[in-house]
């Protein structure tokens, strides 16, 4: 199955969220049980929907 959030990859938003999750994992603050691209992609989607709805 292809990544449904591929349109967000290579965006500044993706990079920031990915870095934040990476930091949390390295600090043992969270444990990933889902593939990273799905976590980051979903958060990108939610943020973009929020921004669109609040313009």
C-alpha cells in the first residue's frame, strides 16, 4: 500500500513534525507503533485542514 500522505513529504511542515517526533523517540518520551510516514503525514493533514478551515 502506498503512503496516502505522500503529498506532504518534502515540505517544511513535514520536516518540522518529523524532527519533533524524532526528538521525542530519542528521549524515550514516546514509542512509535506505526510507521513514521503515517504519523507525520496524518499530523500534516490535520494541521493543513485546520489552517484551511480557519482562514
